[in-house]
C-alpha cells in the first residue's frame, strides 16, 4: 500500500505528537522531525514501531532535506511556552524565521501544501475583544514576549510572501490556549502550573487579581481544526480555539474543586505584557471549516487531570515553579 507522506516538525512536542497520532490514524505515512530541545521522545515512542512512521532528529533552523515525495507539511517546531522562549529567545526567533524559511523552501521543492502554526500571541495584549483574524494586534517587539510574538508574526508574513510570489499552497492557523495529555508540568503555562501545584500540595499562584481572561481548547478539538484547515482551500489566517472565556481566578477555583485540594489562591505581581484578555472569534472557522469545539472544559480538565495524576513523583517535583498565562 502506497501512503501519502506528511512531514510534521516539532513532532515530539505536545501538539506535534497528537498530530502524528491523527495522521497515522488517517492512513498517512508520517515523517516526524524534532530537535528535542523542548520535545520529548516519550510522546511518540508508541509510534516508533510502526512501518508508516519515521523520526528525524533535526533542527529545522538548519537546512532541511527529506528524500521522496511529500504531500503535506505541518510546521509546529517552536518553543510554545513562556518558560521556554524566555530561556531560549534566540532559538525561538530562529525556528520561526530561518526554520520557516527552510520549511517553505522544502514545500516549494516538493510541491507540497504547508500549514504553519501561528498563535494568538500575534494579537499581543489585545485592545479588540474577542480577537478576529483581521485585527493587527498590540505587540511590544522589545518586551520579554517579543521574541515569540514577533517570530510568529514574521512566520505569517514570510508564509504569505511564498504564497503570493511562488503560488505555494499555504495555510495559517492561529492557535489559542490549548490543553490536554502530554503537556509538560514545567512548561510555565497556567493550566499545568495550577494542576502541578495542587498535586504537590502548594498554594496556586495567579498573577495580579486574576481578572485577566483566557479561553482553553481541548487538544482533540484543536487537532480536528488543524486537520480541517489543512484540507480546506483557505490560505489566510484562521483562529482555532474555544471561545468559552474564564478569568484566571475562576479557573484556579475550578482546578481546586477538580483536584479536591485544600490550598488557596495567592497573588503574585503581573509579569510584563501579560495579556488582559484572550478569546478567539471563531466565526471564520465555523463558516469555512464547519468546525467548532466539542469538548467542554469540565470534561477536558478531568481527562487532563487524570493524565497528570499518572506522572511519577520525580516528574511532579522537578517542576520549575514559574507560571505564565
């Protein structure tokens, strides 16, 4: 059986590994690529024995070569959490600039359709709410988040340039807060931080008074949206996320109730450029893709909590106690 081949970069990461599962399930031959700076081979080890799966340990910021035909490329190679991109800002900028350039060049050579993973961070600390795809954003290019925000904005720009100049088939997804199994407890994002603190018996730390909002999308819903966008004929950015908005304080209270923890929520100073509101307008995704999230937060959190409870004590207590939202 000849299978169509798909290249997934960042394949050993949280989202990348779930995408590998999806494309294997859909009957593709998956070529996974990751430099393992933030990825973890345990996320894809269950796929390694499959004939239709292969892994390349490679940094896409360097020249990328993959032999043979490729039908689709999904570019998810990038640190995606503040604790990572604040630690390695130059690598973060390189993977979304040089890395994207290399991936687009490969897509052009292979005549492949390419989907790049952008983010709601392109909107910065938004003054438009909810965020629509035609909003240009409110980003501080020299602030601590600039290395990630501007890297993703450049990614979108160069992807559109390849589409306009070379006629490359491109897709751009803007991903809002996503959660689910395989998230790292120490990645600095609010959901794993709260659950990790609850499991360790620590107080939950929120920033400011917790009035800032986020919207959390379960990973299975996100992967479904990515798949539908890839197979669509729309080349402009599309928001994929769950518009169910909640304050950080309310979210912390939900986590305490879910985990049965006796701790309390405590407040820390707000980090620089922390977005006050984050909620996707998914009108375009509904109209173009027939997509909207199906998993409600209570259901998704229960599955995610069970995953974190299954981790070893060593993994639980090696967490870096730093959190962003």
